[in-house]
């Protein structure tokens, strides 16, 4: 699995960029004559005597971000590209949703967005912690997105009954496995027990003590090798044995999945990515020709987890004309309070329920919803 981009889970924009004007707040705010006059002054003058409103306000504005159809293309490339397998036809749309976040706004810009949009304002520390730079936040989001892509691919393979293998993603410097294993090694067995998922390795190691040895069977460059490794110990608990590797999974039958999105980050596209892979590798049309959107993290077992910004994502999907929205069951309390119009919001806890929701909606059957 190759990661070619990042999700716009949090599309961070400077306040000096051109704002998109959405639904106005006039229906919820009643201005008196004096406040209107004062507001006009704030928006007209470059500065207020005795203040510096050119400085950025310590708040971020969150609102609906763009949608990306994972069954379509971006810049001439499939959003989800699959090599090494025959692909089935798809139809409809399967959109990942995003939250747009604007920071570095001046006071007039913040007031303007408060009046003309439904953005939610939060302290900027909730978006960009004080101890992290903008670049560090983006790097963190990118790493989360890459991990989400890997989980989506493996969850889809498990759903389809296709084989996967465990690979070493990284080796901790100075750890027990250092000098024995390398990134890219495929783990075949530990102490003679076949390995099919990362938890298999974890269970065997956790049953041992620091100093105990494990025998690792691994593939490197197509050649099988045996490594006998003395386990280290966890610095937080000297009774816990550690191998010192980070693991991920990948298809084991020659299938290669690449996700082609740029300038995006975060883990919440996981479920939608997994569904796109399933749709392309399985017969039939998963969406039933309907326009579907959704959000949710995914783990390798296919379980869907809650995410942030669900109200903005539902609003964005509704305003874009989506027919069905797949929402994590863990977000239902918040999702139930969002005006959805004619769009149906289904509650899903795993890939099976997400597929069933699409089948039921396409067939005109009742869908399990958050309301």
C-alpha cells in the first residue's frame, strides 16, 4: 500500500485567503441600530484607535469542507488506485467529507465569518497546540492519514476474504529488534506460530518476560530468514517485554492500493476508503447508483470509530446534495441534532453495517439511522 497524499480532514487556511460565503446568520442575530453602526466601523477602518486589529485573533473557524468522490479521479488519477487485480464497475458516488479550518484571522475577518457563515469558533489551541508548529500539526495529520490508509486497505481485504501479511513498518532505535529486523520485512511466524495480524505478534511477546528469546521467521527480498532475539523491557514497566518494532499489514496476493489525494490529513477517511476498495474489488455496485457520503475511522478489524466535526461534515454533504450519509455510531448523539433535509443519516459501527445501509437505501428499505 502506497500513500500518495493526505486527507483534508482539517483543511487549515489563513484568514487572509478568500472566504466562501455560506448560509447567513441574520435569522439568528438581531442587531440594534448602535451595534450595526459600530460593526460597520470595524469592517470599514483598517484599525481602531488604541488597538491593533491586524493581529490574528486567538480563534479558529470550523466549517464544512470539500467532498472527494473516492470512486472518481483527482488530477487525472483515481482517488483510490488498485493494481494487481481485476476491477469491477462502480456507480454513484462514495464521498469522503472534510472539515475546513481557518486560522490566522484578523478581527474584521473573524467578525465577517461569524456574520456570513455558520462556522463554529473554537480556541486556536484546539486546532494547533501551543507546543506544535503549523508544520508539525500538518505532519502529525499526514502520519495519521497514512496509518488510516493502511488500516482501510487491510480492513477491506479482510472483508473480502483476501489474504494479508504483517510487515515491519519501523524499528525503534536501540530496541531488541534493532540489527535483526528492518522496515519492509514480512513476518511469517514467531516461535513457530504463524502470523496473520499484528496482534498475533503482540500476544506472543506479552506472554514472555524481558530477557526471554523469541525466534522470528521473516521474509526479506523474497528470502526467508530466522532471527533469534532477546526481548527488551518497557521503560515504563520493567516487567513488560518489548520487541521494539512498529507493525502494519498489507495485501499478500499482489494487490497494491494507492490513495491519491494531496494536501489532506487526519484519520477520518478510513471507512470511506475501505468501502471504495471493497466496491472496486467485488462484483456489483456497492452504492446502488446512489450518492453516498460519510466519515469515520477504521481499524483492521473493520470497526468504525467516531471522529470530530461530524456536524460540519453532515452539513457539507447535505448542501452538496448527497442522498445517504454514513455516520459512526459513536457520533450519533451529535449527528442527531443536525438538520439533514432529505438526506438520510445512517448509524454504522463496522463495515458490514455500512454495506447493509447502502444496500437497504438503494433497495428502498428502512435504514438504521441516528434519529
